[in-house]
């Protein structure tokens, strides 16, 4: 294997682990249970966990929950994927204030330990990295773990936590159909597989077909379910976020994250945290967290840096990490409503995502009267590019 001169020690370990990948991707928890058993079952030693599945909005919803919990003075571990540039971004360790990303030394040690106990057996990189995350989260004290599903839910490597505080399902749409099913209902059924007996399930607004599958799973395991638009409401009123459920009303500042959909994501986050009674969060924590939450590459304006310097005078450059048709529709709506934007596709993309999403943009941007002074970079990970993007840093 030829090493890229820009590879970090973590990149080198991940590249080595890639050789262990099974010949076919067969979604199963057998490999995960085997390696966790060899590690002494760190998944049974985690802090209280909120498990999050869905197609779009998982990362933003987790960002809102993290900011609210930290505003309440709690230590919050976070596991998300994919990363933008550094693999370490997937592993945030809770601590005083905002916590920190796992260091190269911590992450290398955990990955090497997982590789050693796996002993060369077939396993996916995501399974190994999830096991490494569980080691880090079990060995570092925290009050809450926010755990994001990688793909699907029922057979995802993260779905080994038997008794989470809550299960959260963000909006479901068509994605990874080759693994999860060729309909919204089938995909939603897979994502609803994270719902556990007697654990509250918080569900974002969904297509009817998706909601039927999610409600069926909640009923099967006797999980109390709280659904957007039925059990709680989150709306934009006079430039503020107004949230209401049977516990009362919260009049909050607008999210710092751009887009109408971020009011909905914030609502899901609030509903999930209010469903967990033992957290006892104050209105002030919700207010501070909603205003502070940040999640780079989600309708992020790049006002300084090398890319921004290439734009013509009076133009703007925005970055968004969406990578499926529904993400494209949200971006199209926002850019048409507020930005008068051209869109530049970035990668890596799956071919079916390009095929399904590109017509959405072509329909928006082929009007004869259309002029634009804005460009949007619309894609996913920025690693292996010359952009040198860092969370919170300038391009």
C-alpha cells in the first residue's frame, strides 16, 4: 500500500483496517458483538445515551442537543460520522465547557486495541471505529452520550445499546436503498430498529409511509412515541423559535444555523431532551443552546479564505454538506428564497445521488430571468482536497 504524504497516523491505521473489510457488505451485528465481547463489553459501560437515526438532520439535531446540554453544565460525549477533514472529529469527549476531540494518541491507542483483539477477522472500518469510540466513551466520564447511527439503524454497528435514554428519528427519505430497501417505508422500518422497549421515541415530521413503519415498531416494543405536529410543535414566529408541548411553551432565539429546516431540527432536539425527565433542563439552557449551536458545512457562508477570494466582487460563497435528493430540495428552497444562488457540486458523491439530485437544481436554476451572485458548494467530506477546511477555521 502506497502511503499519501498527507496521511496522518490515524489515516494510516484506518487505511490498514480497510483491508479487513468483508467481501460483501452484509448488515449484521454479529461482528460487532464479537469484538465488543473481546474488549470487555464497553457498550455496557457507557454514559446515559441518546441514540439518533434518520436520513437528514442527524448531525444538526445532535449539535442542538449538545449545545443545550453543555449550557446546562453537563459533560457530553458525541459520536458522529462522517467527518469533514480529520477522522478525530467523529469522537468528541465530554468535559468542562465544550469538551474536546479525541487526541491522535487516544484514538490511535483505541483503534490499535480494537485491531489487536479483532485478530485479523473480517470486519468493517465503521464497526472498528464504533468499537473504538465505545472504549473512549466508557473510559472517560461524562453525563450523556449522543450517539449517531452510521447507516440504517436496526443492524447498524451503534445499535448495541440496550437501554438508551431516548431514541430519535430525524426525517427519513430515500438513501442507501441498496442496503436499506427500495421504499420510504422499508427504509423507515430499518431506522426504527433503534427504538427500544419502554424508551421514549421522538420522531420528526415524516412522509406518511415512513411514519406508519416507525409507529408500527414503537407499538411492537411498547415504546412511548412523540411525533412532530402531534405531540409537539416547533415553528418560526417573528424571527424566533417557538416550541410547545404538553409541558408548556418555550419562546427561544432563532438558531444560528441557517434555513427553515433548522427550526425543525431544533424542535426535534428540544422534544428529545424534554422527553428525558431526569435531565431537568432549565429554559435558560434551551435558550443558550439553541442560539449557540454550530455545525460546520450546513449552509455555512465562507466569507474569508482562499476560496472566498476567488469569487467576483459582490458575490457570496456558501458550503453545504447535503448529499441526497431531500438535502438538495432543502438547499434549493433556501437558495432560491434568500440567496439567488448558483450551485457547484462537490464530492465524493454516489452516482445515484447525483442522478437524483441534479434535476432538482436544474429545475431551479434554468429560468430565463435568473441571475445569481452566489455560489454554493454542495457535497460531503472535504478530506483529500486542497481546501484545508477545519471546523471553525477559515478556508
